[in-house]
C-alpha cells in the first residue's frame, strides 16, 4: 500500500514537472523584443567592442546589387527563354514587380527599427515571438550555408575555366576546381573553393570598409560589363526573333516568373547592414529599393538582347548568352562575360558571408546561440568569431560535397523570410501595437486572417502545380481575398514613423499570397527540408535557447542611433 502511495506521488511529481517545463517553454517561446523608435537611444555597449558605421548610401546600393546579380544573369535569362520564348522579358517584369512589393515591406521595417543587426529575424522577434524568430533564422541560415558553398564551387569552376584559356594552365586536374568524386560519389573534392572562401573571410574579418571596397569594385565592374553586353548586343538584334512573343502561352510566362523570381533575391542583404550604415533610417529604404530597381533594369535589358540576337529555340543550355555572341563572331564579349561572371559570383559570395555573420552576431547577443558569436573584435570592429565560423561551414561543404545537388531545397528560407516580414508590416501597423493596447481577440483575428491568406496562396500554388480544375484555383484566391478584406475593415492601422509602405494591409497580403504560391512550386524535398529543420530548430530551442535567451536580459545590447551627418 505504501508502494502504491509512492508510485502515485512519483507520478504526480512527474506530471507537475512536465507541466512546469511545458509552461516555461511556452512562456519563453512567446517572448518578444521591445520595439524602440529610431530616435530612442540605448544604454549599453559591450566594452567598446562594437560595429562601426562606415557604409554610405552608395555602399548599400552596391551591396544589394552585389548580392543579387551573379553569374545567373548570363545563364538564367537564356535557359528560361528556351521554355518561355521572348516573353521571358515579361517573366522578369512580373517577378521584379513581386520583389518590389516585398522590398517595400523591408524598406518600412528597416526605417522603423533601431539600427541593429538582425533583419527578418529581428523584425519577427519584435512583432511575433522568440520561437518564430528562431525558426525564421534557421530556415534562412540553411539557405545561406548551402548557397555559399554552391556559389564557391561555381566560382572555383569559373576561375579554372578562365585560367585554362592560357596555355600555361592547360589540363588543370578536376579536384582543384571542378570537383572530383570519391568513395562512389559520397565526396566531391574541390580544393580551390575553400581557398577562395578563406580569402573572402579574411577580407570580411579585416573590416567592413575594406570588404565594402572590394564589393564595390567588383560590383561596378560587372555592372559595366553587363551594360557593355547590352549595348553591343543591341546592334545585333533582329526584331523578327521576338515574334511570336509568347509561343508557349501565358502559362509559360507565369511559370517562368516563378523561376526567375529567385534571380532578384539579395536586396534583403541591405537590411542586415543597418548597424554599419551611416544614416540607416534614410539610406536603408533607398538602398533596398534602389538596388532592386537597378537589377530589374539590367535583367530586362539582357533578356531583350538575348532573345533578339538568337531565336529562342537555338539558345544554348550552359552559357546561352556567351554562345549567342560567339555565334555572331563577337568572341571578345564572351571573354568579358566570363570576367563578369567571376566578379558576380565573388560579390554574391562576399555579401552572403557578410550577412550570415551579422545574423549569427544578432542571435549571439540575444542568447539564442552561444555568446562567442556576439563578440566583436576591438580593433577591426567585425564579428570575427561569427565570420570565421561561417567561413568554416561553407569551406567544409564546398570542399567535400557536391552541394549543387542540394540546390532544389533552397529558397525555402527566402520565401519564409519574405512572407513573415510582410506579416510583420501588417501586425506592427495595428493601432497602438507598440503600446501593447491591442485587444487579444483583435490580435488573434488578425493573425488568423494572415494565416488564411498564406494558406490561400499555398493552395492556389498547389492547384496550379498539379493542373487542377480552374475552379479550385479561383476558390483559393477568393478565400485569400476575403481574409484580406477582413484585414482591411476589421483592424485599425497606425501611421508608422519613417518610410511608409503604401497600401497596407493589401500590399503585404499580396506579397504573402504570392510568396506562398511560389513555395508550392518548390521541389517536394524542399517541403520535407522545411518540416525537418523546423523540428530540429524547436528541439535546439527547447534544450538550449529558452534557457539562455532573453529580449530584456543583461546580455541584450541596444545601440545608439547613428550620428547625424552635416549636409
């Protein structure tokens, strides 16, 4: 009888412990970071170890362009044109317009928040909760890690190809730059990719001014070459190649837009430069929008040239633009394209590594990751530990594995981040949100509407993907429209300080719908990756993050507003 009593007490104690742990978990997961206005000043610095504000408006624009335009401008334009025809230009216009809408959301938050690193992670932490912010970070970071390794291998391959143009470097072994498989394909050795990553990591550790100078030089070089390519190609255009303009119909153009959407990804890197911007509240929105608009113009120019020079059916697969110029006897332009491709891949990789280190810095400060990631070098004013860690991860992946085969699971983090940022714009606009005066029922209703819009976009994308009846597609759109109308008429919105995204909540709702529509077009393995990584992230948070994080803890660093410069 005493044994039964002991077992009952033990069972009761176990139930209490489980309930206590669960209560703590949900209490921690629902924490938010306080939102300070840009005019408010913080009170804590970390022993003089801080990032320095050295990035002007031009630097920010070049960071955005550098992150967005890689070698893809010379490849993606042609490969999509093979399926879409000259209508690929419209695909790029549609995708660019969608990115402009997302960029407007980023621009508002960039001007509204204090100039601190974090980007989408910071916005989510402040608007929704700690766990959601950690989930956004993990999805973005996997994209960045795999993407950096993949770009490094592509850069190594381009460097080797360029070197082989010289007789002295003929017949370079595959294991140096192109990758050579070992152990039945389990490993693919590439020596040059980690070396290139090491060099870029050293530049980034050296200082933001120095890395910005390298990025600016490379970005200006590739933009000049792209302009030359467009100018020279314009004289080789045969307008008859533009007819028929949409040989495979409107659906092919729409499908092309879902593919080329990711060619514009990179403007969000500007938002992660907030803490190193001289005048963040003014320059970040301009930098985000300006870099994106430049990319749109360049992409459209290349599309018009490539489809006008060669009939779309005869475009090559591997290097369509270079082959188009070679077929016209303009081989020197092909050489310029190779140089621009190397410059483009270098800047894309450089900015990608830069953004990763700043995100790790933000999480290290908040306690969601070990504090070593929060350390900033007192002399160089860069997060060296975070930067080296990012370089090591990319170097190992690029040096040992053929990460190109993982490309189909990328873009999940990008679309997740874009969707959550759009939702943040809407949620922060709800009347008196910053004063915590929104009723819980109104908040819940708004969240349900946002989730409904997202689900409507996902369902519409799935119906489109499987060629379901047009009625189902219309039904999904109607549901999303109803939810958007509820957001319009059932919520009250305040006017934000700084840059204001137009058309709230309609414009962010359109962003969420289209981003989730694109999410449905991803490979099914990308969906599996999203679920598995989310489960792992929740596990890491449950056993580490919730015990060490705290948006108002002593470890939290709040920075002073950037000093104003005299006009």
